[in-house]
């Protein structure tokens, strides 16, 4: 936690207009302050090291490495990093994966503006925060085992999402800092675990689970 009187925040979103809205909301709150803004995950990792913010507020859908990988990399560098996801994704699959990657909180963009302020404060204090609108779905999924992607490891899920977004193997390898051969191995395991026959079926499953938008 910062020693300043403000809770400092790093904003990470690839839409400048959206970031501007976040900034005005946060900076107009007496005990909160935006100290840096990032357009993508790579920049977020760099700025995190430079500014050491109390809380990172980031979207999941960004160009480059994406939000989940950004969370993983920041947490790998600083296990105490406090990350709040603020995303259009409200599927239980994405929320669960974000929390597994190391996010301390999750807020959907459908929530009221005041909730972001509360969420930032709570996460800054080291407490988890989960948008109450999505809690019932997550609990139901966990109790019934309805998540078809639960069979995938964290790395397999990363590869799955990138494949669903139409990225070629070589590009995925570069984004995840692994070899194309390793991506291919993960792809084979994914298709087998999920009983998928081709890329079209993989994409349809990703849309159905809310991993990507149709």
C-alpha cells in the first residue's frame, strides 16, 4: 500500500475515451488518484514496475498479450500486486479465469459507477471484490460443474482463447513466450479434452461460454 494519502491506480484499457471516463471518476474521488495509463498489456507491465500503483484497473479484451496474460505477468513479478478487472465480459468462465490468474476483484462494465470506487478501495485494502450481479452464476457453475472449459489448464485456456480469436499458432507463441511446437501440443490437448473436431467447433464453444464475443 502506498504511503501517500491517495490510493494510486494504474488504468489499463485500449480505448482512450473509456480510460478518460475512468480517470475523471477516480480523480474526482478525494482519496483516489490515477498515476498512469496503459493502452495494452505490455505497456501495463512496464508502467507497473515504474510506478508501483496500489491497484491496477484493467480490461481483459486488449490487443497483444491480453488481460489474463497481463495479470499473470504482473503477479509473477510482484505477488502482492492488487488487480481489479473491469470488463465487458460477464461470463462465469472469464471471471473465474481472471481470479485464478491472480485478480483480486472483478467488476463488469454494466455496474454502477460508484461500484468502481468501492471496488478500488476494497482491493487496495487487500480484500477480494466480486460484482454481486455475477456471484449467483459463478456459485451455480461451481456447484453443478457446468463449466465445459474447467478441464483446461491455465496455459491451455490461454491458447484456447487465442485460437478462438483467430490468431495463428506463430502469433500465439510470440504472445505467450512459448514455441510454436508447444502451442501445437496444447492445441492437440485442447481438442481432445473438449471433444472438438475442428476450429469452427472451438470458436462456437468459446462464444457459447462467453470467452469471445460473436
